[in-house]
C-alpha cells in the first residue's frame, strides 16, 4: 500500500533540502567517497535527497520508505564516525598550495564547522520521519501486522541516529 501522507512528504522535502544545502554541498560532497556505503544505499539516499518530487506524486510504499529511512540513518552513522573527525584535515590536504581564498575559504570553513550540527539536524529529521512512518503504518494496518514489525534493520535506527 502506498502512502501520500502530507507530513511524510513534507519531512522528505525538508530532509532533501537540508542535505543538499548543508551536507552534500560542493565543499563536502567529494569526501563522501570514504564512507563505507554501497551503491544501492547511495541510490536510496539520492532518491530522497534529489528525486523526492517523483515520489510525492506517486506516494511511497511503506517498505520503500523504510529502505530510505534506513539508508539515511546509515549515512548519518558513517558520516559521524568516518568523516566528521577528519573532515577539516581532508579538505586542507585536498587544496594543495595556498588553498581557496576570500569568500571560498570562509564558505568552506563554515561547511566544516557546521558539519556536526548539520548531521545532528539530519538525524533528528530522519527520526521524525521514521516516527511518522510508523504511525501511518500502524494506522494503515489496524487489523493486521504493520510493515515495520517484520522489516529487518529497523531495530538499528536508534543506534545509527544517536551519537556515540
């Protein structure tokens, strides 16, 4: 069954905007290559962050939505563990020579300085999306078993989204 829940669609749009603007920007995006995330998970992340309009017209199957929530949660987890601690050093090493000057340097430094808080915001947004998806799932399956009950991996959401 597909859902076109307004709150879910708004959360997905907000997640995409936040991701594109604050995390997947031109200064940081290339560094995502160090994250141990496979191509399938990247495609799921992209479907939320870049192609949400397509899904807003058609709606989301709950299992597809859980796939995307889990992919975003894995991104948050790995970005915190593997990228965040070394982001400044990696960007400094990448810019051989004097590095960017003026406004470019300021924007890059802002992106680096705000990376951890922006990951925390994304984690909160993904958690809200997950919570709303479960609510819709339970409403939809009042007389049956909700999809999330039998979905593997969702029990890891908390561990992925809460910083350690």
